[in-house]
């Protein structure tokens, strides 16, 4: 399978720092969480869940001479399943009536062990010919820290803006054992892959509305388009749904989630582009104090 040396237990430096901040954030909110008055917004919220999302992924990897590679649709060209599961965890600390901090992690990993190509693909410095047996992988991880300010903060409605940093890791690769040119290792497994690690500042908006003592409607969005060092990136995400409080601090919720990213790298030895979109319904549990 495509080399995965950077996948397990090895986040980029920016993601490791964000993960450390997330641990410190969690310790701080659990230590600081007091009892709240009836009708107030919870001081601390912890939630986690998953979704079965519909994916659309395309990847291009140029070779070291600057020759542009083929844009590969991982679902149409390689047969990667269009639906896959992903999961998330997040926490929120309302420092005061208007100020809040949040931290979250989300990731997905999708693999294809074997397919037969029906068209030629140039990926990096390899050319995978028609009939080649290939495997593929595409993966993403997000670690986010955000600060939010509520312009409207009443017992029934919160509406505000957020700003934070998301450490993003994107990885994709193709491997083949036959039908490959550009390699002297005929008959052996060869592969090409790209790895992108970058911190992205993401502004956003959020709204929470308590429509019933046990029901809260929530919506949020974040997005950015710009250049960061050798990268140009455009990211957008949106989420809308509701929570239903069952008993005490426990709630369950459902929402619809959308995420789209396009990251391009230029003027390096591994220029290329990853574009993906996934969306689908979320189910999650929530603890609030």
C-alpha cells in the first residue's frame, strides 16, 4: 500500500502544537467550570460524534521538472468509494457572557487497495499506464483553536464572530506494481505521494438559539481564501442542526455538515493540488455544565 510513514502518530509541528493547546484548553475548562444558573448558557460543552459523508476528491502532483501532472479524480478514475465515515471531537469554554474559546479535531482516511486503470495517469515523476494495478490513499486531519465573541448574548440567543487557527494535514498517494514508466524498478512496487502541512487562519460566524428549554438550534460557518508561503488555499465549512437535552448535562444532536478545501503548492519540488469536498449528516453526543 502507499507509504504511510507520516500517518500514524506523527502530526506536523503545527498540529502537535495545536493538539497541546487543545489538551491545555480541556484541562482549563474542566478546572474552571462552575455550577450555572438555570437559563444561562453552559459554561463548558464537550461533544463528539461522526458522519457518513459523500466525498468528491481530485489530486494533481507535478514532477520535479515542472511538468504538470494529471488531475486524478479519485472516485471516478480510481474507483474510491464516494461514501466514507469520519468523526470529530470538540470542546467549548464560555469564559464570560460574550467571550468563548473552542478547540476541535476532525479527520478522515480513505484507502483503495487495488484497481485497474483505464487511462494513463502522470502523477509526480511516475506515469501509470492503462491496465496498471494501482492502490491509492487520501487523508486529512484538522486541529483547530478558535476565539469567539458574541455580539448578541441573551439567555435565548447567541450570535457572534470567531477567529482562530486550523492546522491542516493533507496526504494523498498512488502505488502500482505494473504498467509504470519513469522508473527503473520494473516489476516492483513504485509509488508517488504528496503531503501538505499548513496552518490556516479561519474567520467565521456562529449562532445558537434556544427554541425550547430542551432544544437548541445551532449553526456556524468558517472560511478563507488566500496565500500562505508557497501555498494558496481556499477552505470553507458550514454546519447547522439542533441539540435535544435528555437529562442533566447529557444531550444528543444532529446536524448537516459541509466541508470543501482546495490547496495548491507552487515553486517547490513537489508542486501540485488537492481539491476535495465532503458533506453529510452528523450524529453526536454533548455534555454541558
